C-alpha cells in the first residue's frame, strides 16, 4: 500500500472551506527479552493507520483510524469534520504552509540491512546480551532484564496546503539491568545502546558498562550534608535535559506551565552556555526531514551565551506569538494530533575534555543515577530535588561510592552554575531525544548524613 496515495486520497475528501491534513504511518515492531540464557518473551506488531485534522474556520477536529479501506477513510474524514464543529475557536489554528523548497533528506535514517534480519538473529542478540552481562564480573549475581527491540517505520503526510511527502526510518535499541551482590548488599546497574539497526549495537560493551555500574556502587553510603560542586554524567545530564525540554516549548510557556515563561531575551544560564535543538542532526535519534505537521526541521538556538533566544514551536503556538514554526511539531504516532516538543536537544561543549572537567571540579559529587525525577523535578516551578547515586571525586579521581543522598538546587541556578560541558555526548530517548554530556555545576546542596 502506498501511504502517500492514502494520505492524498484523504485530503481529496475535503470540502470547500475546509483545510485537511492527513498523517499516515506503517510500522513494524519487534521486542524480545532474555533471562538465564534463554528467551523469556518475544512479540511483534505491525500497526498501521491514519490521523486526520480538519480545520473549519477557527476550529480544528481530529480523528484517527486503522481502517484504510474506502469506507473507513470516508468515515474518518466525516468524524474529524464533526469533531471540528464541537471544538473551541482558536484564531491561531492553521496547517503548515506549502514548501518554497523541499527539505533535504537526512543521511542514515534507514538501515537497509535491518529488513534482512530474521527473528533468530534478533533473539540471539538478546541472549548474547544477557549472557555477556552475567559473565562481565564475578559479583554479578543475576540479570533482571536483557532486552533487544527494533522498529521500522514509513511516515507520509499530505495537506490541502500542498505538502506531500514521505520518508522511512529504522531504530534498534537494547538495554540490560545487572544485579551485583556482595554479602547481603545488592546494587543494580543499567546500560543501553541505540542505533539505526542491530549492526550498530554492541552487546559486549553494554554488558560491561552495566556490570561496572552495579559493582562500582557496592559498599556505597552517605556523605556529610554540604554544598559542593556536582558533576552529571551523560546519562543523568540527559535526564536533566528531559525535564528542561518540557518547559522550553511555546505551548508550555503560553499556558504558564514553564519556569521560562516570560523570560525570552533574558539571561537564564551561564554566559558560556549554549543549548541547541537540531531536528536535522545526522546520527541523532530524533532527526527527520520534516516535523509531524510537514514543516521542514531546523537547528534552533534555544539558549545562546546564556540568553533565552527561542522556545520550540509548532504552527499553532508560533502563530499565537506572530512567529514562524521552528519545525518541532511532534506526535505519538497516527493516533494523536501534533504538539510542540524537542527533537534533538543538547548543550554545546564548552571546550574542556572529560579529564579536564573532572580535574576542574576538584572535590565534587559525580552523579551517575537520579531517583524520583518525576516527583522531585518540577518544570513549572523550577524546583529540583532528587535522590542520587554516584561517586565522590577528588582532584579528578574517582573516590568512594555514594548513595542515599539528595541533591537540590533551583533549575535556573543549576543553569547559571554550569561551568563546563564535555564533548562526550550520548543520546537518550526521553520523549524526543536529549544529548547528555558530562556536565560540571559549580554548586548544589548535597543532603546526606
């Protein structure tokens, strides 16, 4: 089935005075989990469907279906049209304008070799990951989970404004949770990998890192409560960005759900800090040639030299401020209408290597895991108080393992206190993709014993 033809056919069902947008996807998903040297579970799915927005005047209605037959699509458009009649009026509602120039392709979005893999090869990788994790260190007692999963997708969009395009993408990922034991003490180590296909994943490396994380925390305890420099490793730096990203959309600011509301043009971070969202970045998991409204993706400097330069917008939120969309419309598949979200968000490196950054930190707390982020980090108020696990640093060298402490500091103070960002970026898929790097913060409160 040609998805672009389906999308065009939906748009052709529009009436005079209506604007229609058809978003059609076809995915193939695979998930496998290994335990104790064998496959514990395996599943696959092939969801396919269409979502339609119909705009009549200042009202927008949305509907979706998995029935792509002629009758199913007729009913879909009629339902979207009816939903629009009950929607609230919003003068900013509109579809993306037609392209002046077609957006260029993103290199490496699809791994052709992935479609040639059989199920046996995929489940063998999951078993290899679980086996390698158990064998990575003598203190690894068991592996709670070892997972391999992938998806391949085709996405098509057509609108009554004249946009018509499609692209393919593939994604593969794996993760493992190692449990290290020493006497009565148990510690968990988590590690993951992302790529466009299985060939880009490294089971042995993931297993070693997970085991190392778990073993390194054995014997950990509290440290005295104090204010001190704090270093986020790439994983937790990505989690921190995931909280910030929620607050950096135009929608969040317009609804008063952002600590950055009303702060455009103001200094919100250290003068040497730049935060970029780039939907066209090669190799990053959130890249695409156009966003989920059909607007070409772009590089947006959200924070430059510490100044808040821009929020991330879709068409509607941009129009509310007489701005242009930044190409950040996002959907959770064909079943949802678009809304603004980060694509690939990351701090730019500040010039120091990881070793230089750690030495600059002096005596500091290296945070390797957060606990309670959803309850302790508030993107509206800016409060940030979370449990943390990691290592004490002294003159750039790893010291005693630390756990059962809380780190706290208002998020704006964290941003203004960032001293250095290393170039060891890792992409984390948290409702978009966030590039975490080793990051030094001048001071946070560490509450321990």
